[in-house]
């Protein structure tokens, strides 16, 4: 639940600029925006959910949104976006606020382009290798590199959440025999993504560090 609230907050502010929240009907009705646009937004919010089984390829789900905006010429308000999502392996139409399975490249990058109805391309190269390979098992110890703007959560062994911004060198170590589960949470909030450096990226990863 906290993910939804955490992610939805920045989307609520643009909503306030959508006069009357209408779709071209009676402004007094106060209905929410329901229009669909196929044009690019100025800024996107991306969410990636990773599940990385021990020594196996990660399953990755992709979600995007762009807030709400009103068109003063048509007096319509748009809340959904339909774009073409293109990688080397796949090409498909995607709708905002829905989740899609996406492939990673062999070097654990997610490379994709979003094309709008005018064939304008927005290109992305998201390096997830630091998240996927964030741990190193060293004897009875497990070293984890917690990057800036990321947090690390162990399960079932009474450990506190670790924030990368609070670590001097980004390193955190725990004992493999502390009774922790075989996986941990690794979540990140990265801003300034894409060529425009305007987009926000949220990563929610479950990393299995042993069988």
C-alpha cells in the first residue's frame, strides 16, 4: 500500500490544474479526467518491479504514468496516455497506469523507446546492474552496496532499514547465519532520468541472495 501512496503523491499536484476535472461535459458535474492522449507528456513517472531469483534472470514489470493535464483549446482533460513501447526484442502499445512484463538485456539494462502518435521518440537506458548485483557473499558474511537514493530491507531478522544516503561508503554487511530470509528488498527513487533529465524512476526489487 505504501508504494501506491508514495508513487501517487506527485501525480496529484498536476491534477489540480485540470479545471473542473471534466472531459468536455458540464463543468459543474465535477467528474474526473478520463481522456486518453497519444502525445508525449513533458514528464514521466516510471515504476519497475523486479523479482530476482538466486542466479536466475530477473522478472521485471514496467509501469508508467504522467499525471493529468487540461487542453484549453478542446476544453478536455486527459488522464491516460497510450504510447508505443519499443525494445530490440519487442514492440507494443502501452497504456499508462497498467503493468507490463519487459525484458532486460544481457548486461541488466532496460533499454527502450517511447514513441507517440507523431513518431516522436523518447529514449531510455536504465542500468539495473547495481541493484541486481548489489550483494557479495563473503564466507559467513554478506556485503551489500546500497546506492544513493536507495534503501535496503532485510526480512524476518530484526534489522533496521538501511538508507544509502546515510552510509559513508555505501557498504552494509550482515551475517548469513543471522536467521534472515533468503531475500531482501532493495528500493530506489531516482530523479532526473532520460535525455531531458525530467523523469522520475521508482524501483522496487526483491533480491534472492542464496538458494
